[in-house]
C-alpha cells in the first residue's frame, strides 16, 4: 500500500468522519474504494465525493455478522478482493456509567468491537490471498480510560487487544495489521457526543486540540505505508500515548484533576 494506484480499499463507516476522509484520500491517490455504511442516502452522497472511477458502495450494519458476511462476499465478487481494509465504523455515547443501560452498553461494544471482528472474519481469506493490510480504528480512549466513556473505552480497548493478537496471527500470511488511535477528531460523532457528555468529560477535553479528519486520514495512510502497528496521529496524541505508557500514574492524575475541575470540586 505504499502506492495505492489500482489497489482496492474497503472502508467501513465510509459515509462520514475518518472513514470518508480516508476514502477520499485513497481515491485521489488512485485506489478503487468500496464504501460500507448503514445509511443508503449518506452512502450515495459520499460516493459522489470520491475522485476517479471504479468505486462502489454497499449498505450494512457491521454489528450483524450474517449481513457482513453476505455483503462482503458480494463486494469481493463484484469489485475484487481488498488490498486494504479500514474498519472505521463506530458509535459513542458518553455519559455517567449509571446512565448507560445494558442495551446501550452492548450496542456500543457490538458495533465497535464485534463489528471489527465481523469484517475481518468475512474478509480473512481475501486479505490473505492479496497479502493485504488491515487498519482497525480505535481511539486514545482505547489505551487511556476516560471519564464518561465506560462503554466506548471498553470497546476500543478491545479493538487494540484484538488488533495486537490478529497482527501476530496474520503476519506469517503476509497481512499487515495496524490500529489507529486518534484523539478528538472533528466528525459528526464528536458533535453528537456533546449532548450527553458529563461536565467532567467536557473539562478533560476542553483544552485538547481537535484534529481534522483529513489529517487523521493522512496519518493513517502514512502508517500503513510504513507498516506501523500503532498509529497515533498528532503531537498531543503521541504525547498522551507515551505518557500513559511510561508514567501511567501521571496521566491518571492529570485527567482526575481536570474531571474534578469540571465537577466544580
């Protein structure tokens, strides 16, 4: 994937946010992109934004294993096996843990974690045949538990662990696996989160720089070209990752202090 010209890329969550930004960047670099998302209208609009030709779009809910298997089989038959799979479909619902009922918690985990598993499983043989590459989109909240994100962090920590194990298993088959851990990104999901974020969560994120989806997409493709496992876009994201790895107590003290400030304590 150092040269995307003529390559086939499957992108879940491809109708908006990081998924769409990545799809558009791949298209401008000559790749054939297959967009996968739930809403038909949004898919059609996203498809119209892609430069070049040879692109396609399919509707699916990544949380439904049977549908994923069926749609992926059809996409491979009609477009071809992927050289790159980007698992960007995801949902979030920040709130106090007590306000997130079992059904909502399960839905977040099923989309973010199980959905990643379902797409990888459906395309495993195709990716091995192409000696392709997989990028699973996690988050800074996938290596640092954040106030108000119990469901989301649980799902994204799972994506990081799943990706690390999958990287080891698929390496002998020539398939690369990366995990993308961006900080806050200017996407519709970030806007929607404001409706339910506790004040403590807002205080933690208030001072952080929000990255554009386009910059994250550039970091994603650069990481794939370099065959990096952990891709953390932006200087703040890299600092957070390094601090959490080297001085985890410090990272927790900082976020605890910000949360307390948000609560007025």
